[in-house]
């Protein structure tokens, strides 16, 4: 966790929404609007790591893809260094992409198997910069060293690397254009535990050495606790809690956040302490209505008004925000 996070905001997301059209019924005649990301707002200070957490289908990856302009947002503002990324196009967008890069979840599928490692790492430089070939190749050599890969490995193909080494390639590629913000989408979830620790420590070292800022998406709360300064908890497209990491892990104020923490396996625990039913999360179409709290049907402390009145995200203290009518009972 970065100890010298500055007060200056690098990324500011306001009222971001992403909608998809779903079809049902005979021949798909019934169309519905699915709010995959619903009015999401948060900010990231320079040098910080902000965690975006939630179950599969919570909208965290969709939000990140919209921020990076890899999918279209329906509304909202995404400002990076005062520039609204959602409103720029062409050359202006191309230049902005050099300052925002993505590390994808699966190192096995995110690398082109037909390209050599040096070409993969050089790809962002080829498409986003005007450097000459010698300069680009010199950058690639430095990047290989910085992520713990050997120079002679530049000529290898992805299948000749281990899973951890492939993710190092992905990290090197993300660093190629000297970005300010890197979005890590489940960057270690496909790796075994020992390799995860190596990659997480590498990310922290690179953050310190290159003054990086991370948006860190993960369902693994142990990883989030180790990496993140603040945590944004999402449920079915909405933010339900947002606070500093220490506050989230010591005193969660939303029942969903508490359920996520209680579901983490603990040593010497004789009974399972999970406080929500052991069922899969509801289908996204179940949360289409704007009436009530989307978590109400799974919540162990739901009030009568929770089913009819959607809670607003309110600030309690010390920048701790929660969207819950019954947060005092958590």
C-alpha cells in the first residue's frame, strides 16, 4: 500500500452508467434494459491503489472497461487529469490511452500466441507512440528487466513461459507507454498462491518506482487487503460501501460487505459464519427494478422499507460511505 499517496486526484468517476439490452420470450420479443453499472461515482488519488470488489456480476469489470473506453458508457463523467475520457476521440483519445493501461485477468488468453514476447511488450509503443524502432526496442529491454524477465526471453513465444512469467509479460506491456493509471482486472486470480505473492510484490515495487496509481479489481479480499488503500464494494451495478481499507476490514457497515468478509475462510473456524444464504447471486434481470435495495432479498437484517425504498450512498464519518437503511445493525 502506497504510503506517499498525494492528495491530488488522478481519476474522478461521476454517475457512470452502462446499460445492455436483454431479450426474453418467444423470438426474443421482450426487451429489457439491464443496468450493469448504475450511477457509480468514486475517485482515485495519485499514488493510491483503490480496490473494486464484489461477486461475479456485480459490475466491477464492466465499470473498469467503460473507464478505459473499451466499452461504451451510457452516461457519466470519467476525468483523468481534468480530461473527460468519455468525450474525446481520434488522436486525443490515442494520446490519452498512453496514460491508462490494462492488465487483464488471464495471462494465457490475453497474449497473442503467434507473436514473440518482445513484439507483445512493444505493441503499445508501436500503436500509441511515434518512437523510432531502436528506441522502442531499448524500452522493451528495460521493461523485461524491470518485471524480472531475462533479455534472452524476448525471442520466446507465450507458450514457452510459465503462468507467472506470462503475467509479467502483461505487466511489462502495460508499463510500455509510461502510464499513470493501471487497471488490474483480477490480475492474479489465474495464478497459484505462491506466484500470486510474487506478482503482488512486483506490482507494489513498480508502483513505488514508477509513481503508479492502480484501480485493482478482485474478488479475493485477502489480496485486496494487502494491496489497496481504499475499497469500493459493488453489488448488482451499484456501490454499496466505500471506505479506507482498514475501515472496511475492521468495521464493515453494509451487510453485503460483512457477508463477503464472513465468507473468507478462517483458520480454526469450526462453523461457517456466512450470513447470507448459500445460493448463487440473483440473476441480473432480477435487479432491474429501481424500487428498493437490490440486496434486500438476501439480507439477514432487511427492514420493511428496504424492499420499496432504494438507499442512497451517504457519508457516515471519516469518508466512510454506505448505502443501507440498517447500517447501525451491521
